[in-house]
C-alpha cells in the first residue's frame, strides 16, 4: 500500500496542479495582469495511529493477498486539458441467459367425482314454460331466408312500438308547437 501511495499524487498536489493549469489558461486572457500561483499547502501532520484490535483466530489460514503489479500505460489516461468525447448514450451489456431448467412433470390427473343428484330448483311445468318462451324468442329472431337484412327485421319489430308512442305523444307535441308559433306571430304584430 505504501508503494502505491508514494507513486500517486496527494490531494493537495492534484489541487495545486489544477490551480496552475487554470491560472495558465487565464493568464493569456488577462494579458499582463497574471495572478501568481498559490503556494502549495503544508502537509498535514499525521495523527497518532489508533490501537489495532487483536484479530480473532480463524479456523483456516487465509491466503495472503498480493496485488498484481499494474503496468503504467499513459495512452488510455486523459490529461486535464484533453476533451472527453462521448459516443451515444449508455451501453448496456446483458448477461448471458441462464439455461432454462427442465419443467417439472405435470401432476397426475384425477377424475372429478360425479356430483350427487340434486333436487330440481324449479318444477317441471315451470321449466317447460321457460323453454317454450325461449323457443318463441329464438324463432322470432331468426332471419328468414327471403333475403331480408337485419335492418329490415329491426324496422319491422320497431314499427308497432313507434306507432304506439306516436299515437300517445304526437297530439300533445303538435298542440305545443302550434301554440308556440301562434304566440310568436302575435308578438310580432304588436311591435
């Protein structure tokens, strides 16, 4: 760990480097009025190390961790003055799908027990009357083979209902319309 920290710059050194770069960029813009670089801060005194607790004995000795030496390759590193180029949005990498497990065999099929004979909810003559009513309904709805359309059948079924409604309501509607027209004409002459 001490080898890595001796090679890597400290936070203060990084900040000082950034300040120098910024001041160099600002110096040509300001002309002769250049700001002197700030002095590097003094290193912080190390505090007294905390006591390390004794490790508990393990049942099996752990293999010692030795980090692999890393090659220093500056080609992939970006300097603070280099521009980072983006190539589209985020790339998503999907993990390989896990092989599907074989489906479990279906449970054995059991036959449902036959229900016990129940008493009829309605009497026989009521059931026959309901069946006859449904038969009449289905025969009245059947389309005749004469080439009539559904529209013709609906018109034929609605005609008696429309006649009954008109017989009941048409005289009142006509009377109200005539009375409203007479009042409108009478008001027009008064002016």
